């Protein structure tokens, strides 16, 4: 719906989702002061099922499906998503129009507050058998790989709910995306930022995406200025990696792409790290690749092929309980 200069933004109802939608609303208003913008809160499947790990719910698009349906019905003009929630395939008629500038893509280690400090000062100071709250198989895999003694406890819900459960003493620490914590102004709660070497981020983590109808020229032109070229090329490379691995919530997959600085724009290179791991953390296949930014998506595919050929395919087969994505030997080489 984009008639009479009115735009309806479909969004989840969490505090973070509303922050992201309000940010898009504010940016659009700066560009078009006369625009009539309304937020439409939509509850998704992922918001309704909070007592089951995401990896067991199955399916893709748990946090976007109902919003996409509203756009297709004409009840919303566009959707604002956390990119890490967006599937690699879109319903017919919809597309990813914009990827906004990325916030901090890393994971944040958060322990209970104690005065002006924290009960546990860093990840490395976690006691033996400490309990860590996270709903992410990706995070659990990488942390268990370093510390097999840790007890990973399921933690679902909005950011404020997760931090409240930590403060109630249910966990020794929790792991959250740093971007969301910072966007909500809770940076003081971050005990330690985990490096990508310690915890490689989720695909698209920290970036905001805008989805709309392919042929809605009004909305497409409206949101186009919000696209951040550098972030977009990195996230598209990561998503190509994920798509090649046919990945979802059921398997620990991570990828993080960055642009390496150069004196001339034509010399800028894209570098990406990726991994596939077992849910227990005992096996992790990690690799990296670099190349020209115009080859971003093919670099993502090549990195996936490399990991598949070096044992990632067997890990995926175990996790999925079926045949893993096939390996294209010509690309893997």
C-alpha cells in the first residue's frame, strides 16, 4: 500500500524490531517530509513459539513469513527485518530492496552486573560447568569448541526478556548480538565483545534489510537511498554462502565478510570467513576467501564449496539426517 503518499511499514513488535522500523521511518521522513508513514505490528511464528528451540521448530522464515504475507495482500508497503532472520529465497513478487549500514556484527558476552562491574569479568573467566544462555546453535557450537565443559541453556525471547532472565540468576552469562544491545542503548551491559575468531557472526548479523514488492516503483525508489553499498556487498556474499549450504536454524553455520581498505576504490577486496560445525562443537570446518567485490556472491559460493569438500558436507549430513548439499568439484578446486 503506497497510495496517496502513504507508506505502511510491517514490523515485528519487539523493542528492537520497533527501533529498526522507527529508524527507517525517520530516515524516510528526512528524505520525504510530507510522507505519511505508519507502523503495522505483526506477530510472526517465531514470536509465538517461545518454549521450543528454533532448531526444532523447523522451516525458514519464522520471523518474516506473516509480514511478507501482509505485503502481498497490500496491507503493508514494506517490511523492515534483521538481516540474519531473512531467508535466502523470497516469495514470488517480493525482493530485498535495501540492506542498510551495518552496526557491530559481533556477538556480545553479557554477565550479571555487580556494582560498576560484572560478576564474571570475561568469557575466559567463566567457571567450570558455567551455564550460558543462547538459542543459537552457531554460538553454542563455537563456544563448546573452546570450552566443552560449558552448559548451554536455551534462551528465547526479546532482548529485554533475555537480560531479565540473566539478572534473575538463571544463567552465569548470556550471548546476544552486539548490534541489538547497542541499538537499544544498553551497551553498558556488554561485558565483552567476542572477536570473530572466537565467535564468527551469523550471516547478515548487525544489518537491517528492507523487503518490498518487486514492481512497486514508488516504494522501491523511496527506500533506495537507504541502501549501504559496502554493507550490501558483504551481506550478499554471506547470503550466497548460506544459500549454497542450504542452511537454516538447524545447523551451526556462520560467515562474515569485510572490505579491505585500498587507496583506489577499484582495488578494494572482499574477505570472508565461513564455518560449518557440529552441534556438539567437537567438529568445526573453517575457511576464508578473498577476491574482487564484483564477484561477491560467487566468492560466497566458492567458500561454501571449499568447506563442503573439506568435511563440511559430512557434518551437514549428520545434522540434517539426510543427504547434504552436493559438492561441485570444479568450483571446490
